[in-house]
């Protein structure tokens, strides 16, 4: 390797920017760190946790295009200290979720963001 490389961000295209920002900030606890526009073409919103060591870039194209998730993308994963509290929040919101069978190393759930992307929320033991 020629230089010290660090992971910077993951970009996902979104259909509804406001609903997506609400999901990632109000439910997952991320914060908006930066917003920019590419002329009239697109809006880019960067989200991160408190460490700001890694970012999710939400790209909203203004031309109304739709997207297919495809089968090459898996999921985004987040860790929490109290998965039961997250499950209670998901149930209160009446969202679909899938729970794993607990193992000796972790337990997790999957939910979907407003664009259909799988989000894994896991609690390590």
C-alpha cells in the first residue's frame, strides 16, 4: 500500500431526502454534518455519529428518477448498547423488523430505511 488509507464514506441514493434524514437522525441518532448541492442536479447530505470518523452520504437527484436496489448491496450496520430499547422503539413506530436468534457473540435486528435499504442494528455481548 502506497499510503495510509482510511474509509471516508458510503454513498446511497435516496428517493425521499426528508424522510431519509429523519430516519437516520431521529431513529439511528446520526447528525447532519454537511450539505451541498451540485447545481440543480442533486443535493448531498453527509451524516455521521459523534466520532465523525465515518460518514454516510445521502444523494438526492432532483430529476425524479427512481432506483432499483439491485442485489450487489448488503446492508449498513450500527451497534447499540441496548437492543431491547431499540426494539421497543421500532415496535412503537409499528415498523417491520426481523430479529436474529441470540448467539454467544451478538444479537441483532434488521429494519428497512425509507428507501428499502436493510439496516442491521446489533448489540455485541
